[in-house]
């Protein structure tokens, strides 16, 4: 598979698990599932999910990094990852949290990040 495409797909998978690790426990808490869990249990569960996230993130960076024959510089990898993270976060939040509202300033911030991707690819 093309390294550029496989890098992007691995980054998307990585960020799905990262979002679940970072914010999924909040949904479990608001739905009453983990309300009585001690914080250390929540942390261990999040670490378990984050381990899966790293299983996608590390290969994505190795495959995508130009120093390993991939198409992306370090800065490009980071900016691409941030935009993917934001996109996954917004989708997750809209689906999982009834009180999450996407406002004009959020959309503008996302557009500025997309602009950052464009800027980082300029020579």
C-alpha cells in the first residue's frame, strides 16, 4: 500500500482510540456506568485503550516519516495528526455528548488548522 495512504489510515485509527482513551471515560461517567469507579481504575482503563492507540500511532510515524523513506517531514506528520485528532474529536463529541455544540469559533479554529496543514506543505 502507498505509504502516504497507509500513514493517514493508521493515524485515523490511532486517533479514534486516543479520543476514546482521553474522553470515553467522561461518557461512561455521564451515563452512570463508571460513576463509582476510583480514579486509578479509570486511568488504567484509559492506558489500556491508549496502548492500542500507540499500536497504530508508532507505525504511522515510522511509515510516514521521510527519514524512513516515507513522504512526510516531522512537522507535516504532526500537523496532519492534529487535524485528524480534531476531526475525530468533533465527530465523537457530536455523537456521544448531547450538550456538545459546534460553534462558529470552533469551525473557524478548525479551518485555521487546515490552513496550517497547507502552510506546512509549502516549500
